[in-house]
C-alpha cells in the first residue's frame, strides 16, 4: 500500500508539473488571393497611399486596402505584404517605429512574421522582433512597428478582398468586335471643341 501511495503521489506531481496548451494553426495566406487586413477591435482596415505612413481606415474596398502575402524564401510564416497599388508595408528607414508604404521590399524592414490564425493574428517585424499596432482606435490612426506582442490594438484578421480585379482582367480580353458592339449605338456631337471641328 505504501508503494502504491508513493506511485500515486509521483504521478500527481508529474501531472502538476506538465502544462497543457492548445496548439493552434498559424494562418497561411494563399499567394493567389487578396486579403483585407482588419484590426479586430475597431473593424478598420490597413491602407494608405504610396510614400505615406501606414494607417487603419474605414473599409472603402480600394486597391490600397487589398493585399497579397508574398512568402519570404528561407523564413517560416514570414511574408512581404504588398497592396494592389504596388506598395509594400515597410518599416521607415528613418524611424525605429514608423511604418510606410514604399514601392520596393527592403529585406528585414519589409518582412513580417504571422503569429496566430486568420481570425486573429499579430504581425512581427523581422527587423526588430516587435509588433504592428496603432496607438489610436479611429480611422486615420497610424500604425507603428515597435509594440509588444500583447498590445491592445495589435490583433488583426485576414478577410478575403472583393476588389473587382476580375473586371480589370475582363477589360484586357476585349476584342475589336466587343468594342464595336459597345460603341455602335453611341451618339456623338456634330462638332468638338470651340473650333467647331466636324466629327464626320
């Protein structure tokens, strides 16, 4: 009996020393898809123009708010993040915390590691091992890349973008016959401009 008690006690000690944790899958973006990066606590999306500081803003379904994640060779769960305007989400070269949209990726200033699932992940900058977040929670609040992993505004979700790239692709495939069909019934003015140049 004494031996059994010691065995049971040893087993209980072992159980208390082991920590149980739920392993969750890391979000792996599809390189063929476009995503909106949504700040979960505000429902604002990342956006902004080329050469400006990155911010969160109201979702307007624009090309500047539609992103693709480009895998970084040799690094796990790490991506260049580029919008449809061709801008990369970068750390500013002149600051330790500001972010900026630039036309090129600049190695570690452009490399972001995903930590978490599609419904809630954080973006860690490889350059400084710190996280993307905002100080403010209103549209127009700037993003910074020097935050702690548990910063209140640093949780994001990836949502499929519905930016109409299919219409752009369709436009590239129009033939002369298609254009003729569209323009056949157009009525043009007899003259153009102030000089009265005849159309026909």
